[in-house]
C-alpha cells in the first residue's frame, strides 16, 4: 500500500490500531519472547506428538474419500477459506458439480456433531465460514465435523457422488492422512533450529514450522522471502471484486461512489482495507473487531448513528462478516450494507490447474 494513501480513522469503541498492529506482527497481542520457556515446553510436546504419529504409535489413516487439506501452521489470517473456495471451484471444473465436497471444523458453532450445512437452520449451528462457503458455492456439499476421519465416512455414505473433499484446515489433525496437503504461509518460515522460538506463546506459530516440509505445496499469501523448506512454492494474493449490495450475487448497480464506513471482524483487516482502497472505495472510517466477532444490535446502532451524523451513506463489510451481521440488522439497515467480495489471484494459475488435474487423474471414477 502506498504510504501516501490516507489512512481513515478507527471507529470509536472498536479494536485500537495499536492492538491490531501487535496482532498483525505476532498473531495475538498477548504473546512474545518473554514466554520462551513455555514455548520450549510446548514445542517438545508437539514434536513428541508428531513422532508418535510418524512411528505409528498413534493411529493415522486415509479418509473414506480422497482429500486435499488446505491449512497453515500459524495463527489465523492466511486466507484458508478463500483458498478452499478457489481450489474447490477448480476441482469442480475438472470433476463436475456436486462431486467435490468441503469439510470444515466449524469454528464457534453451537452444534457438536457432524452436520451438513445445507440442513442447518442458521449460521450459528455450523459457523460463519461454512455457512458463507455453502452460500457462495451451492453446488459443493459443505459439512462440519471436528473428527475429520468420521466426518469423511459420513460424507461418503450420504453423498456417493462425491469424488474428492477439500478440508478447510486440518494440517494438525494427524489422525487423518491426507492425499494432498497445501500449506499457506504469510510470514517468513524460521530456520529449523530456531523454529521452537517462534511457537506459541512466544511467537505466532501454533505448530512447529518444520511441519511445513511435509506439505505437497506451499502458498505464499504475502510477498515474503522464500519458504526455506525445500517444498515447491506458489504465490497468491487476495483480490477485491466489485462491491455489491447485500443479498445480490452480482451487482447491477451504478458505480459505487458513496462515502462509507468499513466494518470487519477478520484476522487481517488491513488487507480488507487495502483491497477496498484499490477498488476505489471512499472509506472515511474503519471499525475493526477481532476475528469472528459476535456483532450486536448495539454495535450496529452505534455505526448507523455515527453514519447519520457524519453524512456517510454506506456500510461496507466482508462476506464472512455479512453472515453475522445479517441477523442483527433491521431491513432498513440492510439497504445500506454493501459487501466487498475477495477472490484469490494466483501468480501462475496454470501451474495450480496442472497440479490439480494431475491429482484428479489418479482418483477413482
């Protein structure tokens, strides 16, 4: 982002810029190098766990369906969900609609058992991200289940037409042995000998960075220096699409020129703001909250009161945030809500397609 670009103020009452800056560097404002002794202990626990799985002491098995796991070893914000959607669409092009499913843990959902998202009565039952994925890609059966092995068994039994499943996260779910795994990386991978110093709670890695060596491909989701893992590397960046009114798949409205308030509850709000600016949106203020923030009616009323007093006509948010906002906004407020969709832009999409096509040719018909 050009440093000359004007940075709009943060909305009063939302997460402060200082807190978000610390979270952007470390993944959380509450971790740092003063926790190195705990990080050493946790790294030992992680190393022993992985060793037990590698030796077969702990059981690991293939899924009932061919699986492609998309995950990371960091705290959130690497863009797993948009990458899952992009790869699922590409696989559908190769295999056909309804033949590729999506499996997610369903972070923050109220239910605990396996569930098909299409059978849920609200997003709270299955989580905001699975609900959003099912809405954006209705041809792909989306399910939630914490136990990936058992969930894949259910998916195979319920939907015999499925030929492959893309997992939204799962690199740490060692009970499942994936057919392919793609690791997303948003920061430089530390040298192997120093990896333990960056593990929680001393740093932003929730698993040993060396585990990325086991992935079939790594995807750099930010322009960082090489991966240092010896694994083939792709590169991608989020790309904003045309802003659209809530409730419409594609906007047929005239060019968006109104002043707007940007509201987010995602791990990397800076990326959303940069994308909005690149699309030419007039962002006059930002209201950034923690990832998966439970928006309230009081939040919404404060935004609209501020918008009215400052002559701001539109509220812009992400597709994931719109899922949570939709249930706390009035019909009149919905009219002012516009969504900024984000897509994945690959540096070399032909390489991605060739990789997926090679895999699909090995799948049972």
